C-alpha cells in the first residue's frame, strides 16, 4: 500500500492519504478528481475499473482504493 500512497500523494499533494479516511465524503476528491484518478490508476496498475465499481466505498480511503485494485488485478500493488 506504500506505493499507492506515494502515487496518490504525487497526484494530490495537499491531501494526507496516510491519515485521511473520508476522501469523497469530505469533498477532498470531487467527481473531476475521481475521473482523473481512475484513468491514472488504470494506467499505473494495468486494470480496468468498470462503472459499477465507481462508488464512494471504493474511493473514500487508501484502503478502499487498494482493495479495489487488488480485486481487479488479482495482486494489488
């Protein structure tokens, strides 16, 4: 998960991904941020994120994003 935190911090340097657990709920990531993040995650982790997986549950925390990548790739980072 450390590589994912570095990846996210490079994309959004103003967010403390190590402690923040409500990225979507607190408005730290808005819909435009999410679409950019999804495209970057798909490229970085060689996964395809289907529309049904785009939900606050999967993007509200680093743990949620990590779990999503793990599920979609079969290996995670």
